[in-house]
């Protein structure tokens, strides 16, 4: 029996609890179990926030970057630190501050007086999993150097391209952009993030559990003491990715994903809808979700479940709509409610 599917990375859409049509083979079952293990390791530190954890696992399967948004104090940093601790991968963390320079991210040429030569000193971007914490607190020039590395998966400093490790994944956190003293990420470059996950304030019960853990001595600075161990490595993720690539998608479901994206382009509330690149992202995330749910094929419900986190940062609201209190979630709900579902 495959484990029950974890919560999908959304708030509104219905959770697909699939009945597997075929018994998954032992290896894929083990791979899924290992990824479920990543979730349980993270849960040793982070209470709840299941949707965000699902989203991070999907990003690992798709080798996609993630933007994690939420007000201060909802465990954005703790979540990514816990994920790092649960993975046997190279991880680094950069706190994005107003005085950070592009070279502090990518690396820079340093002069060695003894050899009288310049050599390249790698920046923190040379890692598997980079936590870019509070990315909107750093000025655009430094943000741009990270966004460029994310897109190209390489860094060129003195004209020499240097490839980044594989996998290379950025998880960037930000507070909602209306906060003072921040630099919103350029809208046109937001689609370099595969997913935008939002961390809500916890439910009361979850918040009580957070306090109970603190009362029992939990120290968020010491994740080893919380018992988080690495349970997945790059080779395991590569095997899981190969399985995801085998997940079937019918022409009808492809058509449905495309129709959802096309409908955003006609929405009167939007000045910019989802691009074809966004549509391919929706296919990738739906496929990973189908596999995680124990299925060998994608259903329209998979597409629905991943539409919000995959598309919410790829649309631009008209100012009038924004003034009326409309947001990307409302628009996407309307679109999902209006596009005919195949079968
Ligand atoms: N869902 C949660 N699970 C566990 N701890 C939480 C949770 N939400 C908040 N906390 C507590 O609040 C602290 C603040 O979290 P942090 O990761 O610094 O927040 P953020 O990066 O969102 O500002 C955590 O270290 C933890 O003690
Ligand atoms: Mg933080």
C-alpha cells in the first residue's frame, strides 16, 4: 500500500486522494517512502505547513527554484534549514542584506600576492541547495546576480563560465512586498521560480504545538538536537526524477493545462497572463505531484492542485483589480471554476 498522499501545495484546491490504478513497483514505492521520510524529518522541527513542505519536495523532483513568502515569524527560515538538514546535499545560506554585493553571491576574483595571480573564489551559489533568505531586502543589482545564476545554472565572472553543481536549487524567502525598506523582485523575472509557496499563519492547534515543543526544550538553532537526519541524497533524487519522467500525460490533460493558462490571458483582472513557459511549469509540477500521489498518469485534479503555487507569481494584476481587492488567488479560482474539465 502506498502511503497516503501528502497535502498538495495549495490552500483552496481540492486534495486529490488517488486510488492507484496499478500497484507501484517496489523501487518507486521505496523512492516515494524516502521522500515521505524527508517530510517526517522536517516535521521534527516544523509544525504543520504541509502544503509548503509538499511544494518543496515537488521542487526537488523538478529541480526548480522556490519563492517562499510569508510574514515574519511563520518559520520560513526554519523550514528551509530543516529541509537542508534532511537532505544529504551541499547547502548554504545567505542572509540578503542591503549591503550585499553581487560578488558576495557568485564569487569573485581574488589576487594572490605570493603567486602574483588572480584566482576565482567561489561564492555561496556554488552549492546544491541555496537558502536565499529575505531576498527582497537586497538591492536589485545583487538580486539580479542570483536570478541570472538561477536561470543559467552557471556563473561567469571574468568572462569564464563556471557551471554550478547539479542539482542546484534556490529557495528564496521574502516577506510580502508591501513591507518598508524592501526591493520587490522584478516581475518579469519572477517566472524563474518554479513555485511560489505562501506560508500562512498557523492554526491555533499548530501554534499551541509550537509552544509545547519550545516548552519541552526545542531549540530552533540546534536541528541536530531535534533529531533531523539526512535521509535523501542527489542519487536518490535523480532516480525519483527519472520515475517522474515516466508519468503519462494524456493529450486531454495537456489540453486542460493549456486551457487554464490561456484563460488567464483573457482574464479582465489581469494585465499579463501565464506564458507558455508557465504552462510547461504547470505540466512539470502536476507530473511530480501525480508520481508522489502514487499514480503513473496525470489527472486534471493534479493540474488543479498545482495551479495556484505554479501560476500565482506568473500573472500581473491590473491596478483597478488590485484596488478592488482582487488578487492572483481569486483570479486563479475563477479561471479554474470556468475552464471545462476533461472527462
Ligand atoms: N510552524 C512552526 N513550526 C515550528 N516552529 C515555528 C512555526 N512557526 C513559527 N515557529 C517558531 O517561530 C520561529 C521563527 O521562525 P523563522 O523561521 O525565523 O521565521 P521567518 O523566517 O518566517 O521569519 C521559529 O524558530 C520557531 O521557533
Ligand atoms: Mg527568516
